[in-house]
């Protein structure tokens, strides 16, 4: 078993933090959601290796943050091009790319612009374009960030992401932790959030030819269930799984998530 690695790449646009763990022959690349705007993956290799211990023998897994020195106006295409440069530096080929929420939006862009690098695509609780729910939710979080309301963001995220029982536990945890984990500046969060408003791959998804697994929650209150269904109606070669009773945090709540991931990559 390879030792979990905390790494940093020097890209042409700046430096990027990533982690690597596992020893499987199959390459899996993960892109996190908007939470990357609060905290990057720096130093979290052992945490993720423990969290995803059930796949360590099956996959060599990389999780990439967005680059550290992002500026206002940075787009998902910019993040996708950064990721392509990371693939080149680490000699990553024939990978399965999994993107969660905003990470799924960037993954769509990558699959369109750098399709030769991928063996398959996994899109989890994400969307191909804006809708009223996304607009309202992200707009609210940006306002909280500008008001320096870290706990407000975390409480709202807990309320909107999980099923009822898990939501109660998450809210208690957020209130207990207070401002632990609060970033020194919310600029990174706001920049990434604003990039979501510009995301639109609706007319292009028909050009994604690699096998695609789409996972959505029927109770998703952040991107909506319809967002996952819409993607499935546009990508030609896909499998769609919609989970009853689960929302935006389904990948944390159901063990079936790992099962479907393994089956798809086989």
C-alpha cells in the first residue's frame, strides 16, 4: 500500500494542493465542491485515506483543490485547464474523473476540453447550468461570506444537504465548533461561488462520449433533482441513479455511493 501523500504542484498559473492515496491500478481523480473555497485539501491525505479506506486497494486516488492564487473572474474553464496541467505533470492517463457539486461542473468542462485524458466520468449532485434554486442558494452564501458569517454558511449547508436525522447532528456539530475552521478571508470562497453563475454546458454535453455515471438525490435542495435528470438527458452514454430520501450530501450518507463507484469503474 502506497503511503498517503500531501503534494503541491507548481503550475504556470500558480501552485495547487493535492492529495494521493491508495495503490490500485485504476486511477480515480476527485474534485471537491464549493467547500474548497473554505479549506483546500492541504495536509488532509491521511484524513481522506481513512474516509475512503474501502477503495484504497482498488484505486490510486488523487483529490485536487483549485489553485491557491485564484483571482476574481476565474472560470470553470480556467480550473479545468489547471487540472489538465496537473494531469500532465503527474502523468495521469486513462483516469476516471469524479466531480461533486461545483467539482462536477468543472469535471464537465474537463471532459469536453480534455477528453483524451479520461476513461470515464462520475457526476455527483451537480448541474449543467444555473437554475432558480442554485441562484438563490449561492447568492445567499455569497452575502453571508461578505458579512463574515461563517457559521451562517455552515448551518445553511447542513440544513440543505442532509436527511433529517443527519441534519440535526450536523447542526449541533456546527454550533459546538463555532468558528473553528473559519478562513482568514472569504475571497477564495466568493471567487469560486461567482464562477458557478457563469457555468453553462447545456448545449455541449451531447459531445461527451465517455461512459458517465450520474448520481443525484431526489431531495436535493441545492442544485435540485431535476439538474441531475437534465444532465442524463443530454449525455449520450450514461447511467443515472437517483436516491430516494437523500439530498446534496448523499455521497456521505449512503454506502451505495461507494458500491456504485466501484461497479462503474470496473
